[in-house]
């Protein structure tokens, strides 16, 4: 675990979002980081597809980026790697 410094405005955004979505501030920040990381690594995926990946990771009991991406590789290859 580490400390991440963010702007006061981002912290306020996290606070509001976490309250609205019944998550802790840290859980909300981690959620956004997961979505952002998957979006950057998989620009062909839309938000709904990224959420599906996160749901499958939760069902598997953990967030393992290598496993998530390996499972998505066949679909991306079939789709030509981009939208």
C-alpha cells in the first residue's frame, strides 16, 4: 500500500462519488484507476466491456490484470484489435 497525492478537486470528486455510490473514498479511487488502466491498455473496449471484465474478475475472486487481458485477447483478435 502506498500514498498517492491528488489535487483537492479530485479528492472532492472522489468524496462525492464515493458517497453517491456507497463506496469508501479509497474504493472509489481504485475503481476509477482500474477502469482507466484497462481503458488505456485496451482502447478497443468501451466502458460496458470494461465493466464486464471487472465483473468477471470479481467473480474469479481477484483483479489480476494479466488474466483479464489474456481472456480478452481472443475477442480482440477476432474483432481486428480495434473498433
